[in-house]
C-alpha cells in the first residue's frame, strides 16, 4: 500500500483541506472571469483600429495586407501617444515631486512606501513576522492560521506629504499608461486580424457547375 | 454549475498564459515609451519647422486628394466673372489715356494707284487697288496714325511743276482723282497726272505756260 494513503488526517485537517480547495477553485474562477472581462475589453479597444483604418480601406487606398498592417501600425502608435501622454505626464509629476523632496532633504535613500514617514502611514499594516500566527501541518508546512497583529493604523504625517503626492501619481499614471499599452496591443492584434479578413476571398457559396443567369443584354438561347 | 466549471477552466488557462501576456504587454509598453520619446524629439523639430505634431501620412494624403477630386467633380466651381474693361475714365494724363485705350486692330491701308490712261481717269474705269500688305502684328496702343495721303494730291504737291498744275477742290469719290469745279459746281476737268517723268521733255511744256523762266534748249 502506498504510504501516502496511509496518512491519518484528523477531522480538523480535512476541514482545512476542503477550505483550501474551495479557495483555490474560487481563485481560478475569479481569474477566469477577470480574464474574460479583459478579453472583452481588448476586443472593444481593438474596434478603434477599424475606425482608424476604415477610410483608406474602403476607398481602396490600401490594397494589400502588408500595406494595411504597416498603415495600421503607424496609426496605432499615434493613437497610443495621444492616449498615453496624460498618464506619462502624471508619472513625471510624481517622480519630480519625490526628486524635489530628496534634493531638499538631501536624502536619496528615502522609501516612499514606509510606515513612518511614507505613504504606509495612510494604510493598515499587519505584522506578519509574528511566529505565533502560523501553524505547522504534516509536521513541516507552516501555514498562517490566525489574524496577525495590527502594526500600523492610518494616520496623517506631515513629513510624508511628498509620498502622498508621489504614490497616487505613480499609481494613477502607471495604470493609465498600462491601459493605453493594452489598447495598443489590442489594436495591433485587431489590425493583424483585419489584414487577413478584409482581403480574404471565399469560394464557399460558389459552384462552377451552376449556370450563370443571363443578363439583360444577352438574348436567352432556347 | 457548468458556467462555474467553464470559468474555472478558463482561469487555469489564463494562469498559464498570463506570463506570456504580461511579457507582450510589457514589450508594447516599452515600445510605446520609446515611440513617445522619439515623437517628443520629432515634435520639437516639427515645432520649429512649422509642421503639425503628427504630419499627414501618405495614405491619408492620397485619400484627401481623392476626396477633393470627387468633391470638385460633384460641385464644380463657378467661373470667375471677367472684369469689365475700364472705359471713359476722365483723366488729364495723355499717357494714361493711351495706356487705358483698348488695343485696336491695325488700320488696313490700301494705297490707290494712279490711273495710267486718260480713259481710266475720265471714264472712271475701275482701278484695282494694290494687294494689301500682310497684316502686321497689332502694335501697342499708340495714337492712330494718319492714313496715307492720296497719291494724286501728293503728286500735285510733289510735282516739280506744282505751280502750273490746277488746285483740286476735292477728290473724286469714285477714283480718288482731283476734280476741278467752277462756281456753278460744274466739273471742269479731271486732273491728269503725268506719271513719273523725271526727264525733262521739252515738247510737253511747249505751250504749257506763259510765265516763268523758259529753260528750253535749242537743238
């Protein structure tokens, strides 16, 4: 008999395993739902590519898939710059703020996320280094099994004002920029799909043996 | 339950593909950042050269020209009205008048030939005018030249014996020959030109005049 099957689990161990299994399933389901939303969002973002290239395609200025991809790449990068410059500007403002602070204080080792004079002063912070909150499973695995102690409560610190500007600017600007980059990626994928689809020729409904219907100019042969 | 399982399966798939997606997304983010910086430097150049931030792509230019051509074909532009010529402007400047004067066609001058015979002069035989010279290019607006004087009258004035020749009252309207009339308006005679006799013919002047200096030579 396999020794792994001979492991005797207590009732508490079984409950923990079932709970962990449910958590894992929920996590994967959430990831699947989030992924589906992202794909749907990227399809919606990619529709912008149709607007950018439709005029030259419908007017037969672009006539080959290579030309379409090349033209779409130029238009996409321009659209990306139009969308992303605000995010980049916000990031530049945040970085400039923290650089000014460091230049004034002459402290270039400053961590803007610390809990003493950084942005962490505004967040709840728990002490995960306390060994009492962990339990040992199967004699060797340490799993958290209790609420950690609260290390910091949100409070306002004047000396952390620079980080209050820097962190939101970087987070907002970075998110803005990454959404613009995601849209850029979505438009590029859409352009590749369009270059294959627009110039596609299909013979699905064509039958060469079917006689061509006579036109008005040709007399019907009987 | 089936949807939950589908979402669970997608979740596993997305977890596997997530690193690749993140790598591609980071790649596009870096490419976008480089393009942004490159465009920033280009925009500085465009600013000082007076161009747009995003210059027109060749395909967009073709499209614009095509649309303009279609628009022009659909709505043709009305022809601009010709400016009315300036006429009858009161001015005291002679040069301005000459400048503003409309160019006229060159006057056609048909010089008349002298009748060669007496019958031609007396019975008004038709004298064919000399063929008109080839029309010269229209000259600049100049004061209208006076028509060439009649050859008969010129002959009268240029004749060496102008003192002997009778003065013409007016020109015959049919053959432009000088006509002599009396007080009762009767035609006395028609002047007979002598032609271009440069030589001195004594017989011709034998009984011609009663006055003047006789310069005939005796044989």
